[in-house]
């Protein structure tokens, strides 16, 4: 079998040579050498603009990275995904989340049957969402539904929660949507304490309907309804189920007409486009939900058809490969400058780290290269007053993805003043991190401020900034459903491209499955069952101490 490691590729070896001589290539020099660098390295697609000019990549390095993408057959692997081949080889599954957002009648390489099934279930989801929003779905006393609680964890929570917050300006007041993912009792209690059971609908989302966290929360929801007067034979009317195992949902008492299907070829972290987007559709309405899907589809089309050198997801992925494997940056910071995108870093964190946190190539050989980075982040201006100090003067190289919105539509009298402050901060941070302030410039500024030469010389080392921090800037024209859909798809395809180059499986998550298996083994031991000696000593001692307490 041909090795799936990229180490033997000529382009990888050329990049290794470049890294040995150019790891400190300075952004100041790169811009000085090419006055047209910024416009040349700024591209648009699907309503988004990518500026990758502040990456520490020379034209020669970029050509090597593009050659690497060709040698690793990124285009062929991409086409295999869109064609519905079983590229998730450890589970023998296709990976077809792009099919969930395709318009009927468009180019559908996955086949008409998949397209028809997707459109059928999408129609059911949109119809139910509109019925909830229009008060056609009612509680057991005949009153309208005012609150929807989504119960799910991982992709069943992060995607709808993030998107609903980002598109909150489109949510009406008639129905409020809440999210419960953590089985800690306080998490569900603080939601339920303010709700009216007669006016509450629960959406329970689980691929297998065996997820312990989700089933625990759902059981509490049932008990809460029962304790507050809902007749046993009407409890099911207060629930909708979303699953790839409808037989499990039906066996647990969910109504067929309120059970919605997605398929095993939809990974949890890629599932917001499926029926798992029902709480989002309820929050923003079916029309806006379809626009959200259309934005992602536009990015799919760009990723499928644009040349690699003009392909936004590919270029972001290649910059990340350079930073991770050749500049040896272990983390990637995501920093949105729009408060409605507060959950976006957490959402991408799961997408990236669950996909590319792998130690084995697709051929089973161990990875001798660095794979997925640690992805983290938060809102930009908040971060400036917290961890940006380390970015500016710390000893870690932390590449940054800045995400900005060009036009704001907040209905406040001074909204544009607020937006100018936000935008100015984003631009200022890209400049400060990219170009810094060297010792001579710092010394000159201190002297110009009136400091004595000796004092200026003493302070200059403390107030010098090396800069040269690589960054992307992704601009949305507006934060609307289509642009948000395109933004998510941009990162999906970036993650896919990096996995294709690293030669790893992006669509399984066996580490997650190991954790689930361990919970099933430990859970009964909390109730007094004999602690087996086959457990490791640390776990045995933890269980013993808990029982004693």
C-alpha cells in the first residue's frame, strides 16, 4: 500500500528546506518586496473575503504548498467526498454533509436518491418549525408553545446554539429557544425554573438515542412535565426527536410525526445542516434557515470548482499546514470581532480538533508529523484585554484568524459609532501583531514623548514588540444567514483539506468513543457495585474515596 504520509512528497521536502532557512522571514520584508502583496493575496467567494497576506509565506513557499496539495491529491479526495464514496474508511461511511444544503435539481454527484431524501426531510423540518412559530403546535392544555429546549450534546448542541446566537437579530419574541447539553443538574434546572410546562417543547437530539448525557436530560424533562400536571398520555406531544436511529426514538415513546431523521453519513460536528438544525429553524424561521443552507452551498461550489490557487478553504488550509508543520505553532486562535459570533470559536474547536486530532495515517501507520492544532479563542476585543499580551510579547507563536463584519445593522442610534470602534480594533490588532514595533522605533517614540535618554533606553526593551505573527482576516459583508453558512462551510473544507494533506481520517472520532465506553463501565460502580480489580489503581481509589465521602 502506498504510504499516506506526506513526508515523502517532493513538495514537503522542499518546504522543509525553506523552513530551515526562512522561519524568521519577516512580514515587513515580504510587504516591502511586493507592494501589491495585500490585494494579490485577498480573494472573495460566497459573500466572504479572505485576506491571507499577513501569513509568513513567500511566493516560493506558496508555490510549494500548492504543489503539496496537488501531490497529496486534495482535489481527488475532495471529489471522492462529494461523490459519496466511503471516505470515512474506519466506519465504512460516506461523508455527505454538503448534500444537506444543495438545492434540488443542482449538480448532485451523490445521486438523486440522496437528494430526494434530503429534500423530503428538510421540508418536514421547515414545516414543523413554522407550525411551532405560528402556534399550530400546542401544549397539553391547548396553549401555544412559547419555549423550545434543545437537548443534545456535541454537534447536536454546538451548531444550533452557535448559529442561533449569531442570527439572534432574526429571532422573534413568540418562541424562545434554549439549549441544554450538560447533565450537571444545575444546567437544566436554571432553564426549567423559569418556564411554563404547558408551553414548553423539548427537542431531543441524538444520533443513536443511546447518548447518556442526552437521555439523562430527557428523563428529567419528562419528570418535570409529569410533576407539573401533564397527563402521561400527552407527554409525547411536548417532545420532538432528531436521530439517525428512529426505531430507538419510537421505542422510547416519541411520536412518529415529531421524529425527524438524519443519516449515518452526517457527522455530529457537521450536522447543523440536517434535521439537527430544527431548533435553529424554529428560532429564525424556515426561510432564513434555507438561506443559511444556500450560503454553505455557495461555498461548496467554490471549493469544488475554484482552482487551488484561488480556493479560499485550500489557501487557509495551506497556511495552517505551514504554521503547524514548518513553523511548529501548536495552537490556532479564532477571534471574531462580532459579539454574535461568541460561540463560533467553540464550534470550530470541536469541528477541527475532533476531526484532525489524530495520530494514525489512513494506512494505519503512525503519524510522524504534527497534525491538528489546539484551536481556541473568543471575542476579539475581550481577548485584547486578556490573552493578547501573550500574542504580542510572549514566547509562543500563535497564528490568528480574525473574523470581521463590514456592515452592521443593529437598531441603535449610535450603532455605527460602536461598529467603528470594533472595526478599528480589529484592524489595529492585525497591524500590531503583524508588524510590531522594533527597538529603534520604540526608543524614538519614548524620546519623542519627552523621556530622558537613559530612561528611554531602560524602557525600550520592555515596550518593543517583535510582530511577525501570522494571521488571516475573514470579512463577512454582513452577518446574515447566507454569510454565516458560507463561513461555517469555509472552515469545514479547510479542515478537510488539511486532513487530506496529512493523510489522516477527518470523519471518525474513536477517542470520543473510548470516553463513552469508559463511562458505561464506571457509571454502575457509583451505586455500590463491586469495584473490579481489573480497573487501574487510580480509578479504584477514586471510586473508594467517593463511596467513603
